[in-house]
C-alpha cells in the first residue's frame, strides 16, 4: 500500500535530500502518490483513515488497498462506513442500544453479521 518516498532534488541533480520517513498512500486510478506527513501532524494516528475518507469524498473512490466496513440499520436509513473494524462495531452496538434496531455489519471480506437488540 505505501510506496517508498522518492528523493527530491533540492538544488540540482547532485544535491538531493534524503527520502522522507513519512507514510505515503497511492491511487492507481488517479495516478498519484501522496505523502501523509501533514495529515499525520494535523490529525495524528487517524491520518491514513482521514486521508482515505477525504479522497473518496472528493473523487468517489478510495485509494489503493482501502476497503471499508459498512453498517446498515435494518429498520431506518442509517448507515456508516468505517475503515477500521472496531469503529464499525462500536457504531453498530451504539445504534442497537439507542434505537433497539437490528443492524447488519458488512465486513471487508464480504462477510455479514447481524446484531439484534
């Protein structure tokens, strides 16, 4: 998923800065790679997830290697997508507890699990 950062020229072909250790993310559909250093500074540990969600919001698709956990209420129109399983399960259990509605969790591997009140 993350590709090594490329060396960038500072003053000319013989003067380069060392590669960055910041995480990167790529998207074959866009033909681009991004350095997540700024996002890491701004949002910390959620940098990857936040970038992936923002990328989808702006382009309609996720970057390479990103799949989501989806939770759908079986009684009302509430749905959420989370990149991490834990976030999807937390939302599902909270929705069940507060609404007494059953929900379906769709895993990144195509599995489904129903949580009943």
